């Protein structure tokens, strides 16, 4: 970590499966789906693009309680204000979700603050300067969750290593195509449908976790 980039990554687990919740309007069902696979996860991100503010608050609080029980950090997608309000472990911001600097200021130095960098190294450099804890790149493969997502090349993972922050790979990633991304430097593999739409979500989550075990971590 260079002197110009304070280390905000210390709250993160070392590496592993980064689970992102599916859009599910039924909070009880969502909790059951998450609880089944959470033991395989290093991180959980709450993401629900369809929910209104009331449902988002309800689901985020319920998930936070579950995550606390399991010792898995909870990150809130798009909304650092909600993360601050409920005392979540952090937030993940895309390019239209407000400034990382302001989020870092409010959430504090120990919060996990992720930044979507898509296919851009310059955005990763800016995010590192602004106080990001990790840098997310992708989509690396065609994604059912975001069919029109910009495509990133695995070389980005190597090119961003000098920033000294953990890197997250996302977008159409399966247990079969993830080893190459881990080898290129991804500390986390972020997945929605690869786990939650699988015939056996628990077995799918285990398969992703096994990728890291086989890679030596």
C-alpha cells in the first residue's frame, strides 16, 4: 500500500466467495436462501434493484442480524446512507451512487467501501485515492444479472495490482472459469445467479469456495 493510499482494506476477510443477494421481495424467503449458503461466503452484499426504501431497510436489517450471527461482513449496494443508518459493515458504490470520499467520511475509516471500476483502470486509481477498500472489475463473462454490462479483461486484475487493494471479479463467473481470474489476482469472486439460481445453491457455493482452497487460500 503506497503512502498516498491509506489502508482501508483491513476489515476485509482475506479472500473468497463474495455473495450478492438476488432480487427477492419476500424477506423471510430471502433470509432462508442467504442463510443456507452464508457459511461458504467471505462477504455478503445486499442488492435489490426492485425494492422500495421501506423493503430495502427491512431486508438489510434482517440480513445484518443473520450476518452478525455467522461472522460474515454485510455490505450495502448503492446506498451508503442505509449502511450508516443500520450499522452495516460498509457499502458498495457504482459510478452513479455518490462520492466515495463522502461515504468514507461518514462511514469512518474501518468501514468496507467497495467501488465498481467496470473495465477502467483509471477509475480504479481514482477509487483508491478516494478511500476504497476494494476494487471491483467486470463483467468478465456474459451475465444474466446484467446482460448489457461492459466487459472487462483479466489483464485489468494484473494491471491494478500496484494499487495495493483487494480486487473483486464479477460477471458471469462460474466455478469452471473462476480459477483463471483468481490466478490473475482476484481476491474475491462475486456471484448472484451462479449460486442463487443453481439447482443446488449450497453445492454451488461450495464449488466457488473450493476454487480458493485449491489456489492455496
